[in-house]
C-alpha cells in the first residue's frame, strides 16, 4: 500500500515550471502565455503581473531539471520586484516548520536540518536552490503540507479520529472530500495510472483532499498574518490545474484572495501558441507549453 501510494502521489503531483523560452541544444523547449489574451510572456512579464495578486501557485512536474532551474529564476526575478515575499512548498510538511525556521535563521546546520526534516529524494538538486535563496534573502519558507504519515494513515483507516493528540495541530481546520469535478478528474487520473478498486481510489482521494486542505490553510494563515506580502507556492500540477484542489480550497477560506495560477501543458510542437493558450483559459492564468522531449 505504501509503495503504491508513493508512486501514485508522485505521478499525480507531477507538474512543471516555465517562462521566457528556455533554449536547450539550440532549440526552444518551452513557451509561456497568458491564457486570456494569448500574449507570450517572459519571467519579467510575470514578475510585473504578480503585483496584482496575493498568491502565485506554480504547478510543476517534479522531475524536469530544466524547469526546476526556471523555478529558481522566477523566485529571483519576483524578489527583485516584490522583496516582501514568502515561499511555500508542498515538499515540506507542517511538523518540520520549526526545523526549517531554525535552518533559515542559521541556528542549526544544513546536515541537522536535512537529517530531521524528511526532504524529498530530489531536494538537493531541485528544491535546495529555492530554500537557499530564501535563506540568503531572509525570506520565510512555509512547510505547507500535511505530514505524510498522517495522509497515509488516513487513506488506510478512512478516519481522522485516531490522530495522536500531538499531531492534531497539523490538521486543517476545514477538511472536505466533495463529490465534485475535482474528484472525477482525480479518479480518471488514477485509472490512467493503474486500474484499482473504487474503494482504493476513494481512499487516495481522501488523502489528496487532506493535503489540499492543509496546504490551503498553511497559505491562508500566513496571508492573514502578513497581508502585504506576496506568496509563491510550489506544488504538483494536479493540485491546482483548472483552479481546483488547493486553489478552490483557498478561495473557500478567503474568497477575496487574488490567486495567479501557472499551469504546464506538454506538447509535441508549439504550433500556434497564442490560439492554444486562449483555448486553455480554464487550466490557469499562465500556461507553459513544454516539449515532451524535455521530460
């Protein structure tokens, strides 16, 4: 069960990054557009756009190296425009927030931090640059996700009633598993990965919603504490595509929150990017077309 859940979560959470047409081996591997206007945009353009939003939610594919480098570029560029900024990560869990704070403040070593914070296997290569930039600039980093053991136990047991008292503080105040478009899309994604019984998909869906609710609450709590700061949240694409998942959970908690959603789309060729982008307005505000060969 644990192995299956880890593999499915990695596939579902898959997402990507973006911007200003990366060139690799003399060929463009991605293009970025506004979906409403169909206008091509650069990193700098998006940084200017951020002034109109409270939260940027960046859906990524976790295993794309070129795009992870662009995540760092985005963070650096947005920081220049908006130094009152915080970084939020799906990749760390709420129970390690104090460890993360201590590391950012240089109160503990990186060795101690990594030994106790359960970093993802690709942390050093893909997420460390974000944390190190935040550390250098004195930015807060939110460990936004639910502790993975809690999500796994919830999927297996179907209830949160048995959560240890010391861990209850990490649960979201609001948790819902609605029979909605998100659920239908989740089930379809699950079936595309591996055929499984409906009860098992229900279990995974509960865990998915718990993660979404937790990340939304982590972001919302920080926003309410520091409403003048921008927040960039990095997560797997499925958690935000079509403005579902974390995005709809956040809007329910804070209806007035302005959220910029960045969504990747795999393509074999770019073709008419502007027309494609306008056809994908439901997917997000910014769409990044990425050639499949870059995966």
